[in-house]
């Protein structure tokens, strides 16, 4: 283990994570730019929200944002660590549901709840209120998968977590641009 940064400022649990290349920008089509045409939300749209790629969409919060979701331990994004991939995002615009599965870099990652909370907060801040969100650990990838998923699914626990000023500050750090 190597000492260093991270949200807690202690030892890194995964000192040498694999780093993946970011996926390319999605080209914006003329239909997507036409404000007269309804733009349904799909998995790539959610992936772009999670990455916070600005494009011409009816979500003002995206138009002004230029950050990615950062890992709480490393100076890398969740995409660069392969924690979130587009293939693990499911969307039903007609049913107003979004499901995002994320994979911690190691099976005993103590930051899993914080990562899930950061993803959930990003979606809450970016999507219309009509959407029901399910952020969960990819099945079979974490030692405490059930407990973390239970916490992330509990609206009262999420609300209480976001009332904790220290925890909210850490989440906001994960959602802010790094220099």
C-alpha cells in the first residue's frame, strides 16, 4: 500500500489501478440540436451525464458543466478506472427509469458507497425529477454488494448522507473539475 491522497488522506486500497482510455465524444446530430424535436433519454445520454459531457440538451445543468466524476482515492475519473461503462447503463425514457451499475476496482473497496452516492447525486442534479434512479454495484464484484446496494436504494439514508456537510463536501469534490 502506498500513502497518499484520497478522500480520507490515508493509505490507498488500490495503489496501482488499471487505467482505461476514455470513450470518444458522441457526435451531436442536427436532430439532437433541433429544440422542436423531443430528445428521448437513452443509455449514452446517461453515460454523457455521468461523464458530464456538455451538449445541446434540455438539461441546463449539463450546458454549464465541464467535469467528470472523479474517483475519491485517485486523480482519475470513474471512466478511466472502468468503474462505470455505458454497457452497464439501462434507461427507459417512457417509464422514466435509469439504472446504473458500477464496478469498484477491488472487491473490498471501502469507497464503494461514496462512489455510488456520487453517481446518484450527479444523476439527481442532472435529470428531470420524473426519473426513478437505481444506482447499484455490478453483481458479484464487491464483498459488501448487498449492504452497499441497500444503502444506495434507501431514500432516507441518501437524504441523511447529503445533510452531512463533510460527506456532501467529499461528494462535491468527486463531482468537481480537477486541475
